[in-house]
């Protein structure tokens, strides 16, 4: 797999000279027939694929204002050309956001505009050929739909919207991506992206209960499918087994325990992630989301809270109400849905959690803003709350915190390089190259400010970083979950940690 | 010649208004099915009006993005706007209530120099297109030609203001005649003919080219949506029809 060169990490994030075609070879595995058909798409490239593609493009531009306006409005000013982490990491000009859009726009122009029909050369319009389709497949799977380009475009043109549309077009002609489509299929049949069945999930949770009790002496519960619980927690399935995700899950459970909340997970909605967005399919995105509504109704909960996951939070915050609202059966006094950080920060503000920050003193933290949270959602009731909530929580539980270069944080944050359905081994090269800007910013605070760990609030970010940052000399354990930090510092009532702090006797023996 | 140009001006104006209008109608009618403002975004409608105003007047996002493009682009557009206002004196008669606004010193004298700002801005943008590898890569012939055309419009206009000087009174009679269907002859000037012919071309290509960014920016969902999806359910008509069956359940 690893027959590529890891880019050299420099002092600063520089703009590379163009190397045409340098990533043309990068394409993910194509979805098999059964992956395609489970989602309602043809199993292989249909015979009249050109016509089908153009019809779909026409359909999309009548249903999505973004698509139509963005196709028309770009003035080729070039402001976005140096904003994409994949361009910065690969030097391939087709990874410049406007060039990526143009792969589709040139076809739109050719078939749907006066200028492109009659003067194709003049306006850069092109026929939809097999090579163009291959380029689409390659380069629309080198976009993590992170929306960084949209922040910097004078018209807010969002390449993510274009690449979602392109992927939907490719799905309907029968050229879908294996990774995304297979996973969506698993959600429908099993309930989560990992294909972790209910039994296995119950075992994992039981194991966690034992671990936490061993660690703290407190019987913290990880309830599953409890009817009548107040809160349904929906969290990415990576939280059930991957590192450092699982430490975050332990953090949520401890916070719920300590605040006396009645909560539950659900087997049928054991996944916050929703790859329906990545493939640009309203229908599939809705179908995946619907499980959450159904689970909430069936369990009779009053609130829905989402765990640490970036794209899941974008869909939950921005789209859930649209896709499967109204949620009039939930308690209207709480945000619907709510982010776990909104919950935890609320409790920290109320003072209902006892914190011993010294537990985290062996670390100096920095924080990676996840693209979907930063640019596609909000926390709290004011614009930009999504930047403050995680930082507030980290600072409330850690003494040492440093931000990275402001050109790489908050709304200007760089994607981890693994979002948008690219978190698969067959795209390792683009993932390693795409993490370069973040790695550069991290290296700078590590060297100059003594940062030891980077906290994240997204399952994809955490998986991507632990896998790709080692290519640049970092170690896996430098990535932590925000709720892992909470978990470390939280002093639960009746715990060994409380006993240690207060000097009262604990009946357990220390390890 | 005058009659020919008069006819072209009319045709191009009709094409411009008609087809740009149709485009605006298309943008208006096409729903945005999902809430996709680029956050942090305003949480109220008033906030959105201010955000849009900052984009249109100051090019805020472009400013964050690239200072060179911003400087040249902003000079060009501000120059264009002022020059446009200055041109209104040919169209508006002194009895019109708009006259005091148009004829005042600020518009007329700044307007005169705005042409320079416009041309300098355009030259800067053109230079970037040639010099910056990344922008060269994304440019089509039409992108260069459009800039060249605008430069020629600007330069021919400046020629008439500062070098050859044309008969402004006669020009005004031509323009007033144009709108009153009482066609008068144009002052004789090559610069003027070039200027007017290229304006004809500009109006003709406007609705079929990237110049649609001018109406487009107002319809961009990432900039014009209120960030309130949790508070208010947003639903497009096609989605309500096809994907809302759970509500009746
Ligand atoms: C609402 C009004 C308008 C807004 C907000 C607007 C905004 C912008 C912005 C932000 C850019 C990108 C930066 C730049 O290259 O300058 C741009 C480019 C451009 N605008 Fe406008 N514009 C408007 C109206 C117009 C009009 C009426 C024209 C007609 C001549 C025009 C012609 C152009 C051209 C030719 C470019 C491309 C410049 C290049 O090639 O680099 N704009 N506009
Ligand atoms: S959305 Fe992100 S990954 Fe895609 S082109 Fe824009 S900056 Fe690059
Ligand atoms: S910043 Fe926007 S308008 Fe400029 S080239 Fe990029 S997509 Fe086009």
C-alpha cells in the first residue's frame, strides 16, 4: 500500500508549485453490485451512463439552489486555490477547490449553457467522456467536503456541495464508492457503521462497566435499550472499541453518572455517523437519520444527545430537524438535538462536577477544530459557540492549554484529511498527504510551546490522526478525546480518587 | 452608424434584462433543501442582511482570503460603480428628482477618476491571471478576454474624458433620444464607438457568463441562510412531498 513518499514537513504551511496529474492515480475501490443495490443504485456502470448522468445533473440543479448558483457564479478569481489541504499536501492542481469544481462545471457548461454549447473552447466546456468520469471518480474522492474553501470564496461557493452532487451522479450511473456504500448498507442491516451486532455491543458495554469500576470504585452504568430513560445518547460506533474514542465514551458515562442523568444507548441507533451525507444522497441520509427518530420514539426518551463526532454533529444539528422532524415528542426545554459538550459544559458551569485538573498536568493540550463542527454547525446559542464549548471544557479540566496558529483553527481549521468518506485504507496516500497542514501546525506548537497532546471531538479525526500522524513522527497516543480529559479529571462521589484527594480512607487497595 | 448602434443598444439591453431576469427567477424558484450556511453564521435574519452587505460592499470573505485579489477586485468594482453613477447624467434629465444626487460634485468628480481605479484594478487582476501559476491553470480564454474587454471599455472612456473630449451635449441628446424613440446622431469619435460596441457585448454576455456572480451572490445559501435549524424546521417543497411521510404516521 505505502508506495508513496510522505511529504516533508516544513516550518510553515507553504503553497506548492503545481504538479499536474500527481494524484490522478488515486481512486478508491468501486462499490460492488450488492453494496450499490442495497442503496437503490445500479450494480455496475449502466450502458447509457452519459445520459443518466446528465439527467441527474439536470435534476439536481432544479432541486438544489446551491448547485445551480455555484455552477454559474464562480469568477475564477483564484482566492480558493491555496485553501485546500489536499492541494497543499499533493501539489496536484485538480485538488484546488475551483479546479475540482471545474471538473463538473465544464460538463455543466457544455450541455446546459449557451456559451458552452456554441463556444466550448472559449469558456472551457468539455464533453462528458470516460476520461472525465474517471477524473470525477478520482478527484471527487480527494475532497473531504470540509468546506474550508467556502469560507474563503467571495460567494461562499462550497466545493463540498459540488462533490456531494458529483458522487450522487456517480452512484446513479453505477460507479459508487465501496467504502461509503458498504457502510451505509451495514447501518441499514445491523445498525451501525462497524457492523457491530447488539450482542457484541452489550458485551463491550459490560466490559466498560467493569473497567470503570476497577479504576474508580464506582459502579458507572452503560445502559443499552433502556425504555423510559430520559436521554438517548447517539454516538459514533468507533466510540465502542477504538482508541482514543472509547476513553471519550467513558467520559460521557461518568458525566451522566455524576449528574444523576437517566440515559441509554440504543442498538438500532448505535451509530451517530451518517455517510448518506458524504454520497450526497438526501434519501439515504434521511433513511439513516430516521433510525434515530424511531429509536427515540420507541424508547420513549425526552432528549437526544450526540457524542463526539464531526459530520454526525453537522447532520444532527443542521439537518436532523429537516430530515425527520418535528421532534414534538421530546422535551422542548432542551436543544434538539444537543451535543455532549453542551451538556458537559452546562454541568461544569453549574458546578455539579468536581474536577481535579492536576490529573491532566502531565499533558499540554491543543485542540483540533473538526471541519464539520466548525463550519457546518453550532453549539450554544450564539455564532461561534462551537469554538468556545470544547475549549471551555478542556480549560476547565486541564491546566495547560495552547491554541495552534489561528490560520489553522476555528473557521479556518484544516480538515484532518480523512473526512468525507475517505477514511479507508485504499486512500491512504491522499490521507497522509492531506494531514500535512494540520501536522505542520501541530509540530509548531509542539516545538515552540511544549504541546504534548492534541484533543479532538470527532471519531473520524481521531482515527485519521492516530493512523497518519505517525508518518510525520508523532505517536498515536498524542491524540485524545475531549471527554477523555474530562474523564481523567472528574472526581466522582464515592470514588477512590475522591478518597485520595480528601485523605479519607478508601476500602480498596491501590493498584 | 448611429442608428445601427442605437439598435444594438436596444437589443442588448433587452437581452440583458430579459435573460438576467430569467436567471434570477431560476435562482429564486430553486429551493435550498438543507440548511448549509457556512458557520459561524448569523442567527437572525437581520444578521444575515448585515453579513450579505459586508460581502457585497466590502468583499469580506475575499479580504480574509487574499489581499491582492481583494485590493484589485475592490478597486475595479468600486470604480465600476462610481463610473456607473456618473453615466446616469446622460440618462436622467435635469428635471428628474434624481438629478441632484447624480449631478453633485462628489459623483461627478470622483466618478471621473473612478475610471482610473477601475482600469488599474483590472490590470492588476489580468496580471495575476498571467503571473500566478495557480490562477493561470484555472483560467479559460474567456476569463482573459473579459478582463481585456473591460479594460478597453475603461480606457476608451477615459480617452473621451481626458484626451479627445467629445461633445457631451450631443451625446446626451442621443441617449435621451434612444429612450424616447427619437433617434439622434452620435458625436463622431472612434473611442465612443468602441466604448459603446463593447458595452453592447458586455450586456449580451452578462446573462450567459460568470458575470452572473452579481445576482448569484445574493442567492448563495452558504451566505444568505439564517443559522437556526434547531429552532425552526426547514423543509423544501420537494422534500415535503416526497420525504415527509413520517409526519403523518
Ligand atoms: C453585486 C454586485 C457585484 C459584486 C458583489 C461583485 C463581486 C465580485 C467579486 C468579489 C469578485 C472576485 C474578485 C475579483 O476578481 O474582483 C468579482 C469578480 C469580477 N466581477 Fe464582480 N461583482 C459585482 C458586480 C459586477 C458587475 C456588474 C460586473 C460587470 C462588469 C462585474 C465584473 C466582474 C469581473 C469581470 C470579475 C472577474 C475579475 C477577474 O477576472 O479576476 N462584477 N466580482
Ligand atoms: S471542501 Fe475541503 S477538501 Fe473539498 S475542495 Fe474544499 S477545502 Fe478541499
Ligand atoms: S474563490 Fe470562489 S469564485 Fe473564486 S475561484 Fe474559488 S470558487 Fe471561484
